[in-house]
């Protein structure tokens, strides 16, 4: 038997979707407790002796540490087989989730949040590279969308079930329950890597390849606008425009209820629509699709900023979330074909954008005294993303890039 088997061909990589489903299901179970923390801690912090600024630190610490731990995960997976690393990550997420309900000291909770961010870096890196390993280029967008949709179901379930369990069983019992559920992700994660060797980088035929900084611009724009500025300030924008009650096509709806409904629609669109949006991008071609969707998202944000009615503003926001979902799938697929370093760099840029986005959004609201400027700033950011993605994809329109063993156009 040949001790140095050749890399898998594109045909062999178009295999079963079960590894993708397994790693995505494990990821969904792991993130449920973390999502519940965003819902419950703002309501419960005083009961465990915290003050508001400590809540802000705890809810952002896991994002800042990932700016470092994303690259740590990429290097670790190149040297060690995925299975033991994932086993440790999933086991730690279960213990950390239980710690949320047990610890009351700020320092211990902060340590748990930092460790959680490190674990998530390993889980996301393994998840995206599992999709790349098991998908040919012509199906990569669809399968990246499948992975994204299944993973995001954990965000939705964690948010909704967390509130229900908190009102029924209390704070500590809620997190102990999520800890047990997240532990189920450990065997699923291991099953997804049954045939996984070390994750090797994808390189051009002629040698090594550095990550193009323009993929970082694309990731930063995605995190900055959607997960950063828009999601964090939407409630404030609705309240500034219409007060505590909104006349939505003749129906009076509370501003808080409307904000929650729009954000729930966003999660639903992401979960259900990601596989379909990925397939559409595969069919059209990512080289054509990504710059156009960035430009379309910028146009929708511009319309939201200049619209006079709250209802039409929210329609534009919902359509923008569709664009953001499509871009998340397509840009993730492009980063995946750049190899593990490309994935780690993209995720780090996205995390950085989502971390600073709320600071910029709320800063604009305070300085300009109008949250509508968030839409216009987001539109400008998406136009930059359109320009960067167009140049990036043009620069990669060259033969010889190996994606699993055969030449291909990595980002087309």
C-alpha cells in the first residue's frame, strides 16, 4: 500500500453530507448556552452581584480573544488530528456552560468567557474545513450554506429556550440544562471526523500562498455592519423613529416586540435560506454574485436610511438581512477554498468587525443624535466590500490553484 496517498480529487471530495451535518449539529448544541447568556445575563446580572459595565465586558470578551485564538486553532489543526482537539473543545464548552450558572465572581466568569471564545475558534475552524474537505468546488456554496443554517439553529433555540427555561426553572438550572445538551455534541463532533487527518492548507500548484488582505476587508464589512451596527442599534432606531409603539401597516405593535420579531426573522432567514442561497451562488458563480450582493445590500441600507416610514425601513432591513445571509455563505466558501489560513484570517476579520460594530453604531447615535446614520455608514462599508470583493475575485481568476487535488478557479 502506498504510504503517501495522493490528495483527494474533486470527484472524491463530492461525498456524503453526513460529516457536515454532524459537525453542524454538534456546533449548534455547543452554542445554545452561549446564546442564552446574551438573553439572560442582562436581566439577571444584579442578582449575582455584577454591575452593567461588567456585563458589557463579559458579553464581548469572547469576541476579542478570538482575534488571537482563530489563528491558534488553524495552527493546531495543521499539526494534530481534528478529533482530539474537537473532543477537548466540546467538553470544555459543556463545562463552561455549567460554570455560567455556578460562578458569581466576575473574574471567574470572565475567565470562562475567554476560554469559551478559544473553544469556539476550534469548533468553527473544524466545521468550515470539514465542509471544504467533503465538497467539490461546484457544491461548496450549497454545503457551506447547509453548515451555516444548521449551526445557526442553535442560536435561535438557545435564545428562545433560554428565556422559557429561565422563567420556569431559574438562572442556574437553565445553564445546567444547556450544559447537558451541549455535551451531546461531543460524540457528534467525533463522528464527523472519523476519517479526518490533519487539516492541510490549500496552496497553489507553484508554492505557498498568502491570504489576500481583501478577504479581510470582506469579512470585516460583514461583521461590522450586520452582526455589529445593525443588530445592536435596530431597537434604538425603531424607538427614535416611532416611539414605544409602531403603526405597522395599520397595526399597532410595540417597539420592543417589533425589534425582536425582525431579529427572529433574520435568524429564520439564515437558518432556512442559507443552503438555498449557497446553491444560487454556486449556479450564478461567486465571482459575479458577491460584488453584486454587496452593492445590493448597500442600496437597501441607503433606502432604509432615507425612507420616511418605519414600515418601509423595516422591509429594507429584512431584505438587507437576506443579502447578508447570502454573503456570509459565499464569502465563507471563498475563504474555505483559500485553505485553513484563509479561514482563520476571514473569521478573525469578521469577529473584529462584529466586536467594534456596536461601538461605532452607538457612538454615531450619541454624536450625531440620530441612529439613522448607522444605515448610511453601513451602506458605505458594504460599498467598500463590493469593491474589495470585485478586485479579489478578479485577481484569483487564474489557473493552477489546487483545491483538494486538481486545478480550479478557487473563487469562481
